């Protein structure tokens, strides 16, 4: 069986139990269950932006797994190569979101996904493949992850990746040293970038990833926007000045928008414009996939004259 999507999103799909506001008092503003996980978020957003997406993830045969499968199906996402194990538990993350939109997460051993080992040889024909969870399962082991990345490139796809903070352990860039040279575009956020590189300034963080072999680095810095380094240029893309309901999934919406720009042969600047708009729409709603509904919505947002924050250079 093979994937059917232009984009294959590989990594975690999980359920987010989101608790917002008033956490310290024991009386929350809201408690909701939402589809989540970086790979699922990317796949759903890519599909809603008008491109065929396949989700390759590991799920249990349980209520949480069923919820995620329904979300993917309703969004038109292919799951032919998802691994569903009756012996496994679908990951569920507890997310505590404070009044400023900042969040803390609590996870369990189910997130280790020990049964899930994706085979990139099954993705022949895909135009873009994403490694959505670098430094978390299923992309923790250097040799296995490098083999995956090497096969993606051998098959002719663009390889994009996103980093995650480790959970329950320490991690370092050297753990995946043989993966980075295969990555065409990487999307760390500022916190992740500082953790893995030991640097604090955007240009310094980006330089470490470039020195590790990554071709193009897009550093997401929240309200400060995105800093981008390619072989040819270094530039800044300001964020939209919008009200933050919660930041969950904003980075994944950014990734999805950028990927769709690549599929449509946009230059890097235009890809970033679409990506930034998708992230802005995402943070205006609760949950990772509830905000962005269609390409028409994203296009209308960009054409609306929505206020941007300051361009730094």
C-alpha cells in the first residue's frame, strides 16, 4: 500500500486535553478535547489549504485513536499507512494554557510510540515529506532517522522538518547529526533553537543549524515573526498583530502554509507570507486545527490589510 498525498506528514498524532484560564483557582475557563500532534496538525492544514496530504502516525485502537481518524477523514487526509496497534494507547497530552496564551504540557509513556517505525520507502511519488517531531518519537534514533531521511531524498522529495523539545530526558543536536544534511527546510521555534544550539540570538541559532548541514532555516519567534536564512539571503518576516486565543498548533499551521507555498512554486518570501498568515489564523482559535478552515480564508486574511508587527530589517 502506498500514500496518495503530495505531502506526507510523518510523526505524532494525539489528543490534546486543553485547560484554559483560572488554572490556579481550580475553576478553569474551559476544558476541551482537540485533535493534535504535529504530524496530524500539518496534514489537516495542508489538506484544508487545498493539497493532498497523507498522515503517517502511530495510534492505539481506542477512543482517542478513533477521534483522530475521524478528524483526518473529515479533512480529506489519507491514512493508508498509519500504524494502528490494538496493544498500544493513543497519546493524550494535557495542555494548561494561561491567560496570556502561554502553555505547559503533561505527557505519558504512550508518547514514546515504541511500535511505530515509519518506512520512507513507501512514500515514492510524494513531493514533500515532513519529519514533524525531531527529537521525539519516532525521530529519536540517529541511524534510523538518517536512513529515513536518506530514503526520502533518494526518492526525490523535498524534506522538511520541525524540532520539538525533549520530554523526560535531555537531548542535544549531535544525537541527530547524520539527519540534518538531508533536510531542505527546518522550522525550529526560538525556545527549541536556543536549547539545541546554546545560542540566544536568531542569527547565531540559525548558523548552528546551517553548520550542521541544513540547507534552509526558518526560525519562528512568536510575535517577533520569523527569521530566514537560505544560501542566498537572510531576511525577517514580521508576524501579524492579532489577538492570541492560544498558541497551540501555530508552528504547525506555519509549516503547512510554507509547504503549500513550495508546492505552488512560490519563492521563499511568498511561502513565508502564506505561512505567517496561517499561523495568525490558528492562534485566533482554541485548539490546533480549529482555526484554519480553507485556502480562501487564508487568502482573504492576507488581502484584508491585517496589521503586521514591526519589520526588524
